[in-house]
């Protein structure tokens, strides 16, 4: 069985994507708290929802990045011939 090696560069890249998704989800939460005039404590009491939104955003961005890679591969392959 062949070993799978995940480079440090890939781990750093995925961590940055996940952190960006968390920041976006947290900003959505901040907007909701401000627009619905809720107490500031809800920024932290709703972190469970923020984590779920983060996971959903990360999955969507991962799918979009894979699709982009699949679309980009034939173009790169044709240009190298």
C-alpha cells in the first residue's frame, strides 16, 4: 500500500482557507447580532452555529477549488504540448 504524504505547504494552505471561512462566518454572526439588535453575548453563545457555517463554507469552497483545478488541468495540459 502506498503512503500518502501531505506537505507542510498544503496543511498551511488548508488552514488559511479554514481560517478565512471562520472569519466570514463570524462576520455574518456579527452582522446578524447588530441588525437584529441582540445583546453582544450572542457573539459567543452562537459559536456552535458559527462552526457549522464555517464547515459548510469550507466544504463549498473545497468543491469550487476542486472544480477549478479540474477545469484548469486540461488547459495546462494542452499548453504544454
